């Protein structure tokens, strides 16, 4: 299996990972960690799964569908949490998460 067929998905996974990391960092800098705990936790979960799935695809994993399915679930959860907050970084993250979830679903 050549990972080139998943190039668009890999780019979307990367974009989501970046948006989640930016949101995570911004939430921590705001100094209200207890109120943003769910957002922060899901940002980390989502960034990590996106990075892992992209790496696994490049390595030629035979589990693209299974990993993409799990990633879609986590991206949707992160997007739903971020959408609750009015901060620009949260809204940007939510958009990236929903785009990534959709791309992952298409890969399944």
C-alpha cells in the first residue's frame, strides 16, 4: 500500500494536530485550566491520535480504516468541546477537528 493515496488525509491530520496544539497552548496560557480542562485534555488526545495516524499511514500500516475510525471519533469529540468556547483558537480548532473527522470517515 502506497501512502501517496492518503496524501490529502495526511495533510488534514497534520493541520488538525497543529490546530489542537495551538488551542492546547492557548488554553494553558489563559490561566483558567480548571474551566478549560476538558478542552485541554481533548486537544492533547486529538493532536496525539492525528500525529500517530499520519505516521502509521506513512509507515504503511494495514490498519488505516481502523485507525481513521478511531481518529474520527476523537476529532469529533474535540471539535464538539472546542465549539462550546468563544475563543478564536477554540473555534479554529473545532473547524480543523470537524474537517479531519470527515476526512477520516472518508478513508474508512
